[in-house]
C-alpha cells in the first residue's frame, strides 16, 4: 500500500521530537529517510488506530539501517510517532517485499 509517494512535509511536535532517539537511538532524520526507500513496506497499524489512523513503515535509511516507523497522516503531511530498529520477523517481511 502506497499512501504518499513522497511526503511533502514532516510534522514533529514537541512530544515526538527526539523521542525515538531517547528510546531507541534513532534520529528524526533517519525516520524521515525511510519514507524515500523505494522498497519500503507500509501497512495499517490495526492495534493502535482507535483515535486516529496509524500506519507502520518498514524501510531502509541511506546508511542501510532497517527501521520500523509508526506514523499518521495530517492531510499531505506526515507525523512520525516513533521509530526503532526492526526485529527478525519484520526483517523477513521487508526482505520478502524487496
């Protein structure tokens, strides 16, 4: 599922800015980079979409780091909620799609 080929703009609110760095040592820039991975995998986040639709993205950064990023859309803007390294199961899903 491709929602937006190239996000026009990213939204980082005070609560989410640098949250992924503090928890998982993933920079905000790395979270943004995975949206431009041509092999990215995007799916709905079924468990956390009660208040707003959330999505999960598996993608690769410019430095070949594979990330699991949770985000929502606000119009054509992307609001990243969190990012972390993918686990073994997620790596297989990404590799299968790529």
